[in-house]
C-alpha cells in the first residue's frame, strides 16, 4: 500500500478531487500554504494499493495545469532599496508536487 501526498493549487483541487472520486480513490483534503508565493494551496492524501499508483498519478497530472501568474515583489524590511524592483513579474504556478511513500500499516476504526 502507498500514500500519495499531492500539493496542488486551490484552483485545481475540486476538479482533481472529483476526478479521483470518479475512479474510486478516497482522498483527504487539507488546506495548506505554499512557501514561495505564500498563497493557499491544497494537500491531498490518497491511500491506494501499489498497482493503482500509476493511474492515480495520471489523474493528478491530467487535472493540475501549469499557468503563469503575475506576482508583485515585496521589498525586504530594512533591506537595500537599490535592489527592489517595483514591477510585477511573471512566475509559473500550478501543476502538482507529489510524494509517494510506503504504508507499513493502515487502520480504519
């Protein structure tokens, strides 16, 4: 058995949960916050048998799209104003960060 932990953008989470549910994957949805953009995202925990991992990863890949987003840089407190660029920049966001870890035991009470 494996535990898949997928960190996805909030914009993709409902579509992904629905797609996983359509294929009988049970998910637990957790609210989380990213470190780079400091924006909300969603972490899904998905338990599945070893032979179903590849299909779950395919569903995640198909439902989590990359997109560009404008981000306004924040001047560091007490930092040097010479290095501050006051214009927004484009960054690529979206997709999914996925961890697949082995499960030694599973209990449901």
